[in-house]
C-alpha cells in the first residue's frame, strides 16, 4: 500500500521572523510536495523503499537480512548520553520531493528545490558554485542533483548518488558495501542497512588525483522523517580525493533521527581526506527538538602506505553519537582524526574515534577539541587498539576540553588495548576554562568580550580548522562563533 | 587629558586606593613609584577598567568624558593602553590575528573601515622595526611560550601599533635584563609625541635612566604622598622608601 501525505505545514520563514543573531540559521522549512510512505517499520516498508528505488534483488536481500538482524538488537546505552525513548514505529522512513520540471530548467531541477539549496548557500548550477567543488545534494531520502559529473567522468571518477551507483556500477557497490561496516555492526548501522535511502558514491580509479573537492550536502526537510543515508568512497591504488559533507535541518519541536553509514576504502598508496561540517538543528535553548545524530563512519586503509584522515566540526544536533574510525590494515598506513565538537544549551555529544592498528609501522594521530557551554555535555571516547602483528605502531592522542560557564561538562574516556610490545602510544588530555584574564587582555586592546571569546575559541580550535579545505575553514570559524554566541558574559 | 580626583577603590572590600588625585596633560611622562603593595598596580587596573576593583569614591575624566562609565574596550578605543605587568597568553591566536582585530576595532571607533591585509602587514613591519622586536615573535600565538623579556617587548610592540593617547606601563621593567630594558625604553621614547602621554609605574629608578619623566610621584599606602621632578627618583634610589614612609607616618 502506498499513500501520499502532503506535509505542508505553513511555517513562516523563521530565518527572518523570529531568529535573532546567534540562533540556528538554517531552520527554515521548504514547501515542497513530498512523496512519503506511512510511518512505521516492517518488511513491507523495506520492500516498498526498495521498489521505489527500483533496486535489484540482491540489495533487497541485503536490506531484509539487516532488518531481521536489527530486530534481535537493542539500542546501545553505554554512551554518556541521556537519550529519550525512540519509537521506531513512529518514524517515516522514506520521503522524496516530487520534482516539478523547471521552465528555465537546469536539467530538470525543481525551482523550489533549487531555491532551498540557494538559500543554504549551495547553488546547484556548476558555474555558480565555488570553483573546484563538486556537490551531491541530498534532500530527505533522495539525491536531487550531482554537479560536475561529466568533468569528473573524463578522468574515470565516478561521483553520483548511491541509488544510481547501485544501478550503474553494481559490481563496485557489491564489492565494497558492507566491507568496512558490516550489516551486523551496531544497532544504528544495522538499521541504516535495512532502510537506507540515498547518499553519495564515489570511486577514484587507480592513479587518479581528484582535481576538485567532492562534497555532499544533506538536508532533512520533511517532518517526522528520519534520514538514513549511506556513503561509500573508494580510492583505488595511488588515488587521492578530498571529500566534504555538510548538513542542516529545519527547526522543529520534535526530535528527528539521523542514522547514517559512511564507508571509506583506501587501497595501496591511496589517500582520502574526509571532512564534515555537521550543523543539524541542535534544538532550542531549553532542549526541545533537535536532530539525534547516530552515525557510523569508518575507513579501511586496506593497502600499504594508504592514508585516511577524518576532520569533523560538530556544532549541531541535540545528541551526537559518532566515532569516525580507521582500520589500519595495510603496512605503513596512516589514520588521522581531527575533531572540534561544540555542545551549547542542552546539546549532548559522545564522540571520538577508534584507531585499529593491524599492519606494521602503522601510525595514527588523534586531536580532539571539545567545547562545552550552557548545560552542554561533551564526551570524548576513543579507542586505540594495537594488534599482535602491528609492530612499531605509533599513536598520538591529544584530547582537550574547554568549558564556558559552570553548568556544562566535559568528559574523556580513552581506551587503550595494546598487544604489541614495540608499539608507542601517547595520550595527552587537558581541560581548561576561558580565563577572565584572557578576556580582559583582549578588552584592553579594544576587543569586545564577544569577539574575544570568538577569537579564543578559534585559537583553541585552529589546529583542527586548519585541516579543513580552505573554502570551508572560514565557514567553520563563523559557525563556531554563531553556535557559541551568548554563552559567555 | 586625564584628571583623577580623590579616587578611592577597594578589592574584595579591602580599601587599596585612599584618595588619589592626579592630572596628566598631553606630552607629559609621569612616573609613579612606591614600595610593593602601595597600590600602584591597582591604580593601573582602575584606569583600564578591571572589574575586580571597585571604585568607592572620586572621579576620573579622560578628555572630559567620565572614564568610570566606560567598558574596558571603550576605554581602549578612546586611547588608553595598559602595558601589563604579567601579559596574558592566548594559545592558538596569532599575534597577526589578534592585532588585526584590535586595530580594526579602533578604526571602527574612529569611523574608519578595516585595514587591508597588505596595509596591516606593512604596519606590523614598520612597528616591528621601530621597537626592535624579533620578527618571528609576530608570527607566534599571543605571548605563548614567550620569555619574560619577550612578553614585555610585545607589550611595547602592541602599544606602537595602537598609538594610544595615554599609555600606562605597569612595571614594564620588572624582570628585564639591561638590553631588553633599553629596547623597551627606546620604544617608549620613540613613540613619545606632543599629544600623547605616558604613566610609567615602576618600583626601581633604573627604568628612569632611559625614560626621563616630567613628574615623579611616590605612592604609599594608597596615596600619592610626594610629587616632584625627575630628581625625586634619584633621591629614592639613594635613600630608599623608608624616609618617605617615616615622613608620612609622622604626618598621620
């Protein structure tokens, strides 16, 4: 059975009306006719999603297998998070904008959709976007446009929506999907494996250095809808790619669930840089609404000398549960994790990484900068595991926490499991507060308290922000400033 | 430019300044000397607007405006500069970024647009030469990992960039070797103009060999107990502070 709901709440454009500076800037809702399926989750719903996407049988089987496994699982409770009960039968698992053909037509993009992405600063016309960045734009459950595909195709690079990859490149998808995050991995990843809608797929062939930044922009628009995207990035031997993901959602009083899976594979001598600027709606000042962000991200350095680097700026979401990790299987491979996580008001974050050293001479670096303000709770949780054969492995972890005010909390949970004598593992942790002295010093040079805080925060986070592609570093700085406005003084 | 009238101030309920009156006119250098704990740094803190000092009585005007009514940043933009006794470290914030923000705030206050990146770097370069500061210093984070001497030189460097109307140098000479002392003093002398003034707060006469004050004031127990020309500094160096203490105590 297929029903259609028109979810057309006449919300005013909140950006202009009631959002004062410092509030969430992307909280508007677009009035777009949407094709949604009924709430709830069962095998019929999964078949429906699969049929809407015209999927091959093997993929439906993968989904059903995942769903059956998921039913045997329980939601994890070990994180330092207070998660309200989630009714998984009360969520809509598929919502797609019904695209109207546009008159002036950039390849049949609905003008309303185009307007939404323009407003978010993500123009879908290639000539208008930042030179050197290709975008895959995902709106609720589907990818609505991928730019620069032809340019990339000339180099043999595949960059398209996940659904399309399933149709066009089934062999690649079959070979790699689930190879890093198996469908049994964890509650949320398994749920995603059952119901995932869209996401991006990227394949960089042997010896190719991707000449532009690839990016995916995720937008949740519909109410009561979860977003379950899946991203798969494969860098073949000697390949290089830098990838960026951004995300926003409208302001709503109820929570919304986002459970994504990202898998990265780096073959011999390949390098993948994956950057995230996560700005899902964080909820209001009293902790109402906001996105639950339960994400499984993992990269596999399969070949020797390969390298995977995660950089994340986490400012949004009511709850973040996320541990972008690296499995260092190839000898001499390198994993990196650079993170800035902000929790303000009633936001909670339990985030960190896992570095699994399997190969010889593998190296990992972890730099985590937590910032807690308001009643925010910020936890770093990280595992460094060195297996028996990983001789001469090295890890350096640095976890810093910065507190603004007296009602917030910072926590650090480092786990070390070292099974090889020759491994060198270092962990440093600091907790600090922004000093009155520092603010006064800035004041005395003519800098206002608000600007002083922004300056100090950016200084604190600089090591991580510097890892972002240039175009986004500036954005990230502004975002940090906005998300902490009004938290001091 | 600066008129302090019968200023009394307390920290956590304890009276520190017990009635200070002082006038500073354009072009003048005033030295305030006195034994430790006499209230010299508290006076500097009051002028800069430090919140933890509570003004209980008296007034301060700066070019006719009520200084006590202004926020610390407003005072700075009006042209008051405090050279800190213990300059603060701000990790990760580059001197370039810090000073660019400060300069542009001052410019905004004066109705000017922000300085272009190249003009700003030119300004930094000029001032670096003027105060003989190591050019690497300007590329580092604000005071982070600086030696004591470097921190003090950095204060003078910032002063050179911001060109204040009134600079208050709080024990800028403490902890300096003779070369650093000379550099700091030369900086101050080079920045001296007919329309700006300096208050030098110091414990020792040493700095005053390089910076020649127009007036020397002795502070003791929260009051300015003696004011005279530069010769007073010599006398203090020779005889110490005890004779002044005795004089004051007899009067009391």
